[in-house]
């Protein structure tokens, strides 16, 4: 019985593959490398000493995708694959709707045809839009503010509908907060294309000398130091959350939804300080105007995942920054 990881060469997928292989699970990785490097596969093998099947394949290519299900005894799917850049989704909405939605429909149709019951979906805190209050629990109102967020919300709705139509399906919708950090080995980590949009990759590249200075997007928010507050979660904690979710699906739970975060919020300036401490490098920054679409504060109520999955994030921001830095300093150009 195999676990299929779509997008398994990506940032979160590769870390999850490592955790699964270390538990001797039978893993199949599928990726088209649209946002990742083939080198990741060697790095996963180097960390774990384990082998796994790999398919270089686009999920939009349904004909070849079907071969994966014909050739293997897939038991569970973790669906990481998708485009994820908010700004790009505003410029190229059709690319986002096509890639994220059609890919998922292809997978779900094959899942039905091959009688696969367990499905884990990478959703995002973005489905809460600008939340009315924090911490955010799973029952908070859902709203999307950009095409990327729309695709997450649409897929969540599709999953809710198919779950209603077939009680034998077990589906976990995981709403990630802000994944950061890297594997302790420094062999795998986040490798954004071009100039990073997200805070930690940007800070890391300033620290390593690839970028000049961080632009802090606004210091006039209603937060303790005026800068935006987020719930950063170590990617290895997140990966472990997937394993606990698979355990949950094996109890035949139907559809479940969990926030995966730490429950703690840190400001941009707190992250800059923590990263300076971890890297022992100066992080130059300037305050600029707010980034359009940003919210002031976002952090999770994770009590449901703590209770029902017996899962809790273990790493704090010190480890997140140390591990991000270890990855960045050992791979200053990422996988390139
Ligand atoms: P990533 O871009 O590193 O990984 C996604 C992988 O999917 C890439 O390797 C890419 O090549 C692959 N892919 C994309 N479209 C594909 C297709 N049509 N066929 C085959 N492979 C395809 O992203 P990530 O950070 O690992 O995120 C994984 C998932 O988690 C995504 O769905 C993302 O939206 C979601 N998510 C990420 C974050 C975050 O901040 N990283 C936060 C919330 C949710
Ligand atoms: C972004 C996405 C969100 C996604 C989340 C996790 C946007 C608008 N939103 O949100 O959909 O779910 O990532 O992947 O892109 N910051 C700076 N300077 C920078 C970069 C960021 O000051 O160069 C600030 C931001 O204003 C924010 C914080 O750092 O306050 C975190 O930003 P980021 O890492 O982009 O994550 P989110 O804004 O939470």
C-alpha cells in the first residue's frame, strides 16, 4: 500500500516525504518540477537512505496520471501540488484556476475509479481572508480575497460535496498558517523562484547577501510594534501534522478540517530580531508602505488538531530561524 504525494518535490511535500520514509512508509512522489528541482529527490534519498518511486508528470495529463494508479496500489493521496503565489494569481487567474482546480478534479476522478478512500488536501489560512478575530478556529467565516485563495476555497467545497455523496471517503483539509524553516540536515528547504514574496525567505536572502535590505510592509498596523503579525510554523512540524492526519483518516473519520499552526503570533520586527540572533548577520531593513491585500494579524487556534490528532507544533521561532539559516547558508542559490 503506497502513499502518493503530488507536488512531493516541493517545499512542504519534500519534508513530508522525509518524515514518511523515516517511518518506513511506501512513498510515491509525483511532480512536474514547475516550482521545484529534480535535485530534491537525491536530497530526500540522502537524508533518509530510503528509495521511493518517482513520476515526472503533470496532473493535468490525466491519461498518463491514470498509469500511476494502474501500476501501483495507492492507498492514500496527499495533494500538495498547485500554484501558490498570491500576486501571480491576480495577474494570471486562468493559470491558477486551471492548474489548481483541474488537477484536483483529475485526481479525485481517478481516486473514485480506483477506489482510493484517503485524501489529504493542502489548504491555507488564506481561506479565512481578513479574520474578524484571532485566534482563528476552524469555524471562522471563510472568504477568499484573490484567485489563489479562491482555488483553495473551491477545492474545499468540492471535497465537502464529494464527502457528502460518499460516506466511505476520508478527507483531511489542512489549513496551514505560515510554513517556514527547513530540515535540520540543511539539505532540503524553501527555494523560491526569483525574488521571494514571503518574509522568511526574503530575510534569509538579505542575511546571506543575495538581497540588499528587507522592505517592511507597514509599521502602522494595530499590533504591538505596528508591523504585521503571523503564525509561523516549522515545516517539519507541519510535515508531522500530515502523518497524524493519515492516522486519523485510517480511523474512517469522514471529512475533517484542521488548522496547522503554533497558535503564537510574531511581528515582522520580531522575526527580523530572531533571524539576526540565529544567523549572527546584520539584517538591514527599511519601513515602506503597506503591501496591498495584507492583513494586520493572523494566528491560529490549533486546539482541534492538538486534541483530535494528538499533534502539537514543537519548534519555536528560534529553531525556525536557525534551520532556515542553515539551509540558506549551505545552499546560497537554493537548488541551482
Ligand atoms: P511548492 O511550490 O514548493 O510545491 C508544490 C509542488 O507542486 C511543486 O514542486 C510543483 O512543481 C508541483 N506542481 C505544481 N503544479 C503541478 C502539476 N500540475 N502537476 C504536478 N506537479 C505540480 O509549494 P509548497 O510551499 O510546498 O506548498 C504545497 C501546498 O501547500 C500548495 O498547495 C500550497 O498552495 C499549499 N500552501 C503552502 C503554503 C506556503 O506558504 N508554502 C501555505 C499554505 C498552503
Ligand atoms: C502570504 C500570502 C498568503 C499565504 C501565506 C503563507 C500574500 C498577500 N498572502 O501571506 O495567501 O497563505 O503567505 O504562504 O502574499 N512582509 C514584509 N516584507 C516582505 C515580505 C513580507 O514586511 O518582504 C510582511 C508581510 O507584510 C506580513 C508578514 O511579513 O506582515 C508575512 O508575510 P508573508 O510571508 O508574505 O505571509 P502572509 O502575508 O501571511
